[in-house]
């Protein structure tokens, strides 16, 4: 029979199974560059803890803990001395797999452990400046800290919560020695609801700092990282996307330029949101921010460019435009030159890189006639697509939909003027592979001015996990990445886990930049509607091995050829747990219309340990390579797992 399609695992991927570790929060102490850190991981399914991975260093379980119990785990280890302070992902790795990422601040301020005194509204916990302190808010209850100050002393306070994925929407309030409020702050533009403020002590005495949730909510996931001291009040970095080796400008609270900073990173991290710090000679700690590095040619706006006559001339090689709407009602104009009829796509990047700007894009011809406009593209920022009809000059206008402006209202535009590119997104940030079996994660491919085949291969896989490179057919938009842990008898070790990325190339070998892989997790389930998910750009993906699944598959052969007008057979074999003896339905994991024209696949129900799948090429089938993605589904009681077959690479070839 013709092969059906089981799409449930592809279109609605399983984010976590019962044994996957879950991090609710990380209570950190001394998470500083060059120091030995100790953190307490609070969450669920934490039995068998092996490591807490972070790019800043790997932490291990503290001796003397009972790791067979599902309880908070203390992890210890060294933080590399050359780590740039900022926000970093952490992953709990256990013998049952890896967790979704949580986020922490690696700080260059001394850390202070939170105490029960912080719950006392009348006094609060006494702290000594400068310092940082982490904690968690319970419903209705605030946290309070006392700071001894002298008249004229200036103190900056910054809360990291939303930027760490916390459910806490923080508010900071400062009460003076006389009991009156001297400072209050709710949201900071571009910080997703996080807060920073600076105040000057009018008199000597103790000042009380309160942090709470704006809705007086709280719970295990309402955590924060507070920074106190004489710190630069940085409200914006511009540009937020910058070319490798270029400096960025640092802006203060009043729009003044405080200085410049050079982002430091390895070339392979381009396209990721990375920390960038700024510190003055009189500062007690760094100001923490972030930028995106790119190898693509960038160009900043040139003021004045507030109308069409003053438009910034865009160089032919430019791929990224950057700018800032510097005052209320500001607009920026760019002139694009086409040498022939050309497709144009302009995509906006603001919210995902920490900018508050809600961009409106408008495209005009040389006579001033509007061709097209856009202010939103679904869940994405503004996106403008047009066909430039002939050679000539065209004008792109950038404005803020609500007319807001200031140094924080920056933007970046990806410009595809006939340029071919591919963007790839994944709906999960981790994938756990059953030992001795396989697991799949869907990739969604967005093709920009290119509809040819693509080769996908994994980069950085741990030793225990493999993935055969596979092909996406011309115009194919969705495919499962299938990873396999081939040794069913192996014991848990560091060879089981690692961060991973993908290299995607066209047949001529032209690489699609790794920066184009972005993680776009789905919204929380209905019962978890209060869970906050940051919109910050993420490219981190992680994989690990977990215990064996109910059943798994191999394909023999994994690579084959078939002639036009002929058929070929691949044998799918299963390995099953003792009580999974029922038939397994084998079907396509991708829609049948994504197979190349002229290709059909037939299979059915696997009653025993193997099933022959037939691949037929019509006489007029296109010559070339493609990959077939299959998966198997079975049901036992109320459990209905779906597991992938490793991809089968097929080449249609004339004998």
C-alpha cells in the first residue's frame, strides 16, 4: 500500500518526557570569572545528576549528596578566568538526559548569599556595596535589602529576571532613612520588563531597597539577580548587530555616549547574542549588555537622513543596515540601487536582540510613489518583500509605529537584494536520544531567493551520538533531524552530551552561515500560560543520551541507488523492549508531497522484527540525491510513542 504520513511527532514535537531533567531556577554563589562557583539547582527529575554545563565552565555534583533522590542538587566547579561577564545558558545533564536551558549571570561583582532577613519589611538584609545577590520571590512577599550610604553617594541598582527567563516582572523601590520613597522604577525599554535605576543619597543613613513582582505574584520560577554599586548606567548599545572586529557605542541614561567596547568572541559564535561589557575607571563593576556578531558586511545610517532627499546611500555589498530612531517622531531613509529587475526582502531584527523599537518599513520608487509597506509579519518583526521592476533607485523608510524614539530605539535590517540565503529554525532547544535508538527534531527551512537542494550535517556531536548527513529536496521546507545513540550497552559518561549545531550547504559547496539556525520554542501549554518565555535571540542547541526507548529502528542499507523506472528495497529492523510486541506502523515523517516528483514509497505494519519498504522511481523521475524520513508508531495502554528511523539517502541514477 502507499505509505501514509504520521506527522504528530514532526508538527508537535515532544518537548520533554517524564525523565528529562527540569530546571526551575539556579541559586548561584561566586559565579565570577576565575573563581570556584557553587550553585544549587532547583527543579524536577534531577536524579542521577552528572554535570551542570555552561559555556563558562562545567560544574559537578558536590560530594556527599544522595543523587538517587529527586531534590535540589549542589554543583561546584571553576569558572574560566577569560569569561566575559554576562548572561549564559546552563544545562543540567543527568543519566536520563539534558534539560532545557536555564540562564544565569556570570558577574564580576562580589556575590552575597540571600538570608531570611530579606523577608523582613521593617529592616531587610544588610549588604555591603558593591555586590550582587540572587533570590526568589514568593506570592505577595517582597525582598528587602539595607544599604548604608553617605550624603552625595551614588548607587546603581539593576535587576535581571525576564532576561534570564524568570516569571518575575520586577519592580524596584528605594526608601530613604526618613521612610519616604526616593526612587521607583518598573520597566526599562528593551530589557523585556527588567529594571535599572540610579539614585543619590540626600543624607547619611540606611536606605532600604525593595524588589517585588509588579502583580505581587511569586513562586519557584520568580527568581532574580540584583546588582548594587557604582556602575555605569548603560541603557543601550549601538549597533546591536555588528561586524566582527568592529566597536559598538555605549549609551547612558540621558542619551550621552559613555564610550566604546569591542565584543570579544570566537568566530564560530557569530550570529549569537553574546555578552559585551563596559567599565569606566571609577566603576566598581561592569555594565552588562549584549550584541550580535556577524561576518556579513554591515552599514550604519548616516545622519541626517530624515527624508528621501538625504537618504543614506546603501553600498552594493551591504547585507545588514543598522540605525537608531534618535528622537520622538524620527525616521531614517536609505537609498537602494538596482542594476536590473531584482527580488527584494528586508527583515527587521529588534525585539530578539533587545531593542524596544516596533519598526514600520516603507518602500518608495524614485518618483516618491509608495510600492509596499509592513509593520508586522506574524510573530516576527516587520518584513518587507517586493519585486524591484527594473534598474533604478528605490528608497526604504524606517520609522517607529508609535513614533517613539531615543538612543535605545535601535534597529537592524537584513537586506536580501537578490541575495540567496536560508534561515533554519528549530522548535526545541535540546534533544535527548534513547540509548541504542534514535530521536528526531524538526527543522523548518525558510528559503530566500533559493529553492534548490540543501545538504544538512551536524557539527560538534558528542562521541556517543551520530547523525548521517542528509539532503533536503528542492523547495522542501520541513524535515526531521534524526540523531542516533548506537551503543545500547554503554554507561553514562561525558561522551553522552554536548552542544551541537548544523552546517547547511548548497550543492556547489556554498555555506549557509551557522547564524541562520535559530531556536523558536513553541508558546507554553495552556496549563502553563503564566510561564514566561524570553524573545531574546537564541542559537544554542544541546543533545544528550537518555535510557533506551520502547523501540528503535535501523535501516539496511542506509544509502541506495535506484534507476528511473525501477524500484529498490530497504529493510527496516526494530529493537523492542520486552513488553512491546505489538505491530508498529511505519510511515513517512514528512508530507508525501515533499518527496521529489516521480518518487513513491510503500510500506505498512511491522508485525515482527522487520519490514521491507519499497522505493519506486518513475521513468521521468529527476536525477539526483534526496533523503527519505520514516518513523514508527505503536500503542500500549494509554501510551502511543513515535520514534524515527534514521534517514535513508537515495540517489536516482541512470545505470
